[in-house]
């Protein structure tokens, strides 16, 4: 009876380790990694536009909002 409990524990730990290593090494999960802290929000926006993730209208709308936010931040500080 105790042997079955240990076996289940070992299997669970094995699955956790396997999926952790798979997550760290698999290319499918690369887009979940942190963004370069030196990359500006405008750079990210341009990259998304270049990939076709957003439309022309969305790009302009977000770009204008970012510029307005930066302008307001400069006034406040």
C-alpha cells in the first residue's frame, strides 16, 4: 500500500520536472519571455505592426495615445 503512494509521488514529481524543463527549452514558449527593458513601447508597437498583428488604424490610434501619455508625463514631472 505504501509503495503505491511513493510511486504516485515520484510520477508527479517527474511530470513537474519534465514540463518545467520542456517549458525552459522549447521554442514554442519563447514569446512568453520578458521583453528587453531597453526596448521602448513604440518599438514594440512598430514590431507588432510589422508582423501584421495590428491594423493601420490600430497602429495610429495606439501611437497617438502613447505620444499623448508621454506628453502628459513630461508636463507633470
